[in-house]
């Protein structure tokens, strides 16, 4: 049922704001709490949240007060903020307007962060010797983050702009809340088992210390330390630091910066390749020209021409020796021919045929053997008498043997 008076939203907010302004306690108070989600705006105003174990309140410190503040507070610190509580009528948001800040030490989350950092640093998990190099031209870039967050959109946008054909492999995980650390660690190990990515980007967008706390858990640090794939940590904004940043092989201030570190610019690569190609061609041409000039200088030098003259002299010597050898061979051959002719004449003069032509004859016995003595003949033997122009058969009638006694011949019948 509608009452008699209807207020506008502006009237309602202004009325509540007036109630808060008139409250004596709220006009000047001090609030203790842990700083979270600190942001320093370009205008100079500082925005943050104060929280304790049960609640939180949004705070703003205007530029003039921030410039006069002597305490450099940050996320995780416990402070006492002095100021007043009021309602910002336009947004209908109640907040604490801080005038001054007093430091109260470190907050619980920040203490846990420092303890974890000290413990893991003592184990050597932050050592430079453990850092792996980031590949200059990866075949595939893996991303371990939330599939609905701004971080994955930033990484994909930068990667597509720099290298449109780059392979991207997303492993979606929770990056905030209960169980987020276990999911991140499991995602890193899954990527290592798949062995498809050459480098991993692990991170998320900005947030308060508790929003980023999953990346401060030891289970995530252990997965990063054991990873065989190089990991680039990209957690929050440039001013945010996490345990994952110290363990990772490389820290990027933002997810977009991580994409720029992992994904090379395609046009720059092409330009570099073209420059290298031109450099190689120029070096090849210069090298060939220098070697050609060196060869020409050697050819034209006296040291090179001296062997050439020596070879020419040796060639003439060899040709002259060849001519002398041919002449000597011809003379030797002619002498041999003449000697053969002389020996042939002598042999012809001593041949049996020539002897027979002078009137001599040869006697062949009945057994066909030549008879050189009458001892081989008997009366009535048939013999063959060989002349130079034929043969005649004959019969032995008598045999006369010559006997020499006292220098006289004696015939025997």
C-alpha cells in the first residue's frame, strides 16, 4: 500500500547523507583495518578498502590529504585511518573519507606472504640458475587462467595483433576463491604432460591481495618450480607482486605485457629475415669479389709466372729428348736390319741346299736317316740319293772304307 509521500532516489540518498553528517560520532572517527585493493588514481586520489575478519569498508583519500600523508601504506598493511563516514549521494554508496593514516604494522595476509617468500627463497626456488630462457619464436603459447576473465582476452588480443597465426592453447582454471590454487597447479602440470606449448603464461587480472592470494600458495609455486616448460607470471598490475612472480622464469607486469614478451611481432620477424638475407647476399658478393681479386693478383704475380716458365722449359727439354730418342731408335733399328741381312746371306751360303747345288748329294738309308758314314751301309742296301733338284733311288753294290796307316790311305772292299 502506497504512503502519502513518495521520495525520489536523489531525495532518499540526500536524506541519508544528511543523517550521517549530523551524527557526531561519524563526523570524526578512527578505524583500524587491513589495507586491500589499493589504487592510486592519476588524479592523485587514493582508493582502497579496510577490512577485518568480519567486514570491510570502502575508503577514499583525496589528493591533498594523500600528498600530506607521511605513511606509505600498501596492500596487506594494518593501519588506523582517521576521517569521517558519509554517503556519496550520487552512487548511494557509504564510505570512509580518510584524512590521515597511522601505521599499525603488517596485516595477516601480508605476514603470511612474507613468511612464504622467506621460506621458498631459502629453498632456492627463486635462484636465477633455475630460470629457463623464454623461446624467441614459440610454436605454441599456453595460457593458464580463467576463461571468462579480462586476462585471457588481453592475451589473445595482443597475440593476434602481433602474430596472427600463433597457436594459443588455453587451460581454463579458477583464479580466485576456494580451490583456485589447486586448479592453477593442476593446469600447469597438465600443460607439461601434454607437451604442446613451448611457453606458459600463468596469471590473472588485477585485484586485492586476497583476490590474488591463490598465486601466493605453495602448491602453485611448486608446480611452477617443477615445470619443464618456461613460465611467464602475469598476476595483477605492475605494482602487484606474488610468490608466483618470484618462482617463474620471467615476470610480466600485466597479462598484456606477458603476451608481448612471449609472442614476437610477425612484421618485425619478416623485416629481420629480409635484412639478414640482404646482409648474407652482400657478404657473399663481397667475399667472392675479394677472392676473385686475390686469384687475379696471384695469376699476375711473378711467383705464379715463374713456375709457368719452368714448365715450358721442361716441356721443351722433354720434346728434345723425345726427338733424340726417336733418332737413336731409328739408327739402332737400321743397324739391326743390316746385321740381319748379313747373317741371312751367310746362313744362305752355308745352307745344305746351296751345298747340293754345287754338286754334292745326300744319302738316306733304308730307315730314312741320312748316312754320314759308310759304316751305316751294307751291300745291297737300298738308298735314296738327294740332289738339289730332286732324289734318285740306288742299290749299294760295293763299300769302300778309307784307312789311314802311316799317312797313307787304304781302300777296303
